[in-house]
C-alpha cells in the first residue's frame, strides 16, 4: 500500500464557506470608490483569483488602480 505524500484541502465550501464574506468585501471596495458591484458581478469572478477580480472592478469602472495594491486592500478588508 502506498502512503500519501500530501493532502490538499479546498477551504472554500469544504470546511468554511468564505465566498459570502469575499462578496461583501468586493462590494464595499467598489462602493467606497463610488461604484456598484453586485452579487452577480462577484459570482462571475469566482475561481478566477483576486488579481482578476480587481482587474474586473478597475476596468469596468475605469478606475486608476494598481492591481496588486487593490488585491492587498481586499485581503486586509477580508481579514478585518
């Protein structure tokens, strides 16, 4: 019998469903910049990564926003 060398857990939905909190963070991120990001918009970004989510928000609203800084802000908001 072979011994497992590693175990990978997908935390979103398996142990903790963090998506609703991420949606709140993304909505507030856009709202604080004067724009409306909907749950539908957030659902379109599931599984695409935070960098792509920030890119979508930036491009959709024509924001002057550094993508990496936007990702760091989302993470800080999520942790808070």
